[in-house]
C-alpha cells in the first residue's frame, strides 16, 4: 500500500487567470493599509428603512467617490512610461469585486462604475444587481476575453494599461477599487490591488461599528492624507449618504419635492 500517493495535478482555468495577473503585477511594497472604526449605526437604521434596499457596497462606493471628487490624489495614478509621472483623471471610476459562478466554479469579476458620486443610490444598486445577475459573457465581456489569452500576452496588455496611458489605466483598472466580504461575515483587510487606493470594510458589530481599511499607493500619497480621507469618508457617509437614504425612506411626494428643489438649486 502506497502511504504517499502522488498529488493530483490540476490545470489552471481561465477563471483564475486574471486574479493571478493582479497578484503578479501588484507591487505590494508600494502599498500600505490604514484602518479606522466607523460608527455606522445610524446609517444602518436609515438603510433598513429605505426603499429600494441599498447594499453597503453601493453606499461605500458612492461615499468614496464623493471624497475622491474633492481629493485629487485619489484620482491620480503613478505611470512609469515614457518617464515616471502622475496622471490625474477628471472623474472617478470605481471597480467593485464581484463573485460569480461561471463554468462550474467561482470567478472573481470587477464591476465598473463611472462617476458614482453623481449617480443616485437606486441607480447604483440597479447597476450592481445587473452585474450580479446578467450572464458573465454579457456583463464582463472584456474581462472574459482577456482571461482566455495566453499568459504572456495578458501580462503585456496589463502592463500597457498600467504604465503607458492614464486614460486607458482609469478605464480598465479604475481610479479606485473596492473588495469586501462583509456579506459573508468576514473582512479581507489587505487584498491586492492595481489601483491607487482600495477600500474594504468589515461587518457591523453589535454597537453598529465597522472596521474600514484603506489601502494606499505610497508613490501617490502619504499616510496623513490617507487618514484625512478616512475622516472625510465617515463624514460623507453620515452626511450626504445619510441624507439620500433618509430621502429614500420618506413618502414619494417628499422625494419629488426634494428632487424638484435640487434641480433648481
């Protein structure tokens, strides 16, 4: 009897290819994490009363984009070629990690949201729902096509998007990313990213608090600014986002009056 059987060798599937690319291309030495506990009990209550129901992903996505709109460094990226420089994008593009089932296994996809700070929460939520329910071939067509290319060619495309064009980089990689396992009761505190910053958050505890982690590219900004960004993010959640959630919990007539006033403001 063989006490040491040979392990089974498995082929790497297309579903793992892009994750392997991100891990290989991510310069972990350039990134550092910052963390802060947010008191989100009031936001949780407003979210529960709002209609339609808005996910925490959509809430954090919009709040971070609001902060990015007034913080240029969050819309900048370090570009290597033709010489090292920073490229600043005029608006935010957020990429949100989404888990989908495809070809019988889990697949990590990235949903793209253009200027989410200007998008009403219900529309953001609808876009997120579409990414989570539409066929992978439709919702993530470019990513699927890229994942089926040979590894050498994929890495060339990734590096070109990362290092040659600020416009291409923002379109393909986003100005920031988000990845959270709060819905599964866990927190991925230091996930790999290719963007200048990335956000994650933990499930709320019994006191309504969440541990929020911001991963920052040290080539673009330092810890003092990152700490200020976390402070501004909590203020945006309690302020502008709280106001919109309160509106979604109000009668339709009040919502119409509010939108009419905002249109003429």
